[in-house]
C-alpha cells in the first residue's frame, strides 16, 4: 500500500502523494491522494488488518488514514498487535513452535555472519528477536549467495527470500497467514465478523505467498518479487498498474469485493476482513 519515492515509479509526482511515514526527520513512504481516501473509506465496509514484515517499532512509524486499527500483524506474523500493543499470548505461541522447529535466530545470525563480508553487505540486522535480514549492494552481491544460503537454511526449518536490497532469513514457523487466521478467529468469536465472512489480501513478495493462498480472494501488483518470478495463482488477481498507482487499483479492488461478497445476514462491517501488506 505504501511506497518509497524510489519504488513509487515515474508517476509519483502526478498522484499528489501523501506522506504517511517520517524517518530520521525526513519523509520516507507515501500513498497517492486517491489511495489515501480509498483506504480511509474502506473501513466502512471491512475490518482492515495491516499486515507487514516490519517490526512493531517500524510499523509504528506509519500513519495510515484509517488508523488506529484494532488489530495489526507485524514481524511477518510473529507479532499480533492489539490496540497497538504486541499480544503476549501470540508471541508465546510463536516462540514455542519456533523453538521446536529449528535453531534459534542467534545461531542463524552467527552462521550468516560467517558467510558475508563488507564488500557487498551494508548491514546484518535481527528483527524482533525472530528473524534476520541483510541489506546488500545488489551490484556486488555474489550471484550464488541466495541459493547457497537457502541450501543451509531449508533443512533447518528456515527460509530465504530476497526483496530488492534486502535478503530475509525467516523461520518457517513465522507466517503472515497463521497470524491473520488467528485474528480472523478472534473477530468471528466475538462476533465482530460473521462466521461466513471472507478474507481479502494483497501482497507483492515471496513472504506474502502463504497469505495470498490462505485468503478467499487476493490480488498482487504487477511489480515486485512475485512479478519478477512470474508467480501466479488461480485465486490471485494481478493489477494492470505498476508502482504507486497499483496501490489505488488494489484498494479499488478491495472496495468492490468487500461489498460484493456479503452473506445476506451480515451487516456491512461483518462482511470482510482485508489484509494489506507493506
């Protein structure tokens, strides 16, 4: 939904962009003016659950027009925020299944650190004590690095994906779909959502695939990691637009499906849970 100036594309200036994230006293991320309005209006038709690989602190920098949201999913599903605060019950669950599935993040970071060097890696960071990622110079990055690193990780219950300058190393136990399924279960249990309500989702990277496949209907933009790998799914639509205007198209799609998938006994707010990734 949100784009840096670099990722926004050539139509950035023509979209009357609205800044929704400030970092180090400088504007960082934007919505188009139309997308800003559409996202605010969407909350009248659906429960919006922002879903992101960002940590809670990184997500907290974003000022979405329809916020604050009762629920958000951060840390790629490792954290569920309830009224802005990480839910300890969910985190305990993630920590337990992660410990049973493979080595801890510290051991993975140590192994990774021994495989990289400063000639092409700008930083190695640990996120929310759950996963790690590299920020790299893609021009200098060894062509076989991701494949070799994936070969070490996969037998140990971890996965690897690259999104632009970032290479993520993620435990298989941490997924967006599991966290969104939990949020949806809570919202149906307290009758905020009807039991037959649908889940709509959007995403553009490999770390979004499980969420896109879990959703009843989903959409991805015609750019990003999934476009580069030509990933397709019969229940996942693809935008015509690229860059920041793809966000407008996705939000228009959300509006159309949030109002057309209603069970006859549902109120407007009970129809749909929409999950937008960033």
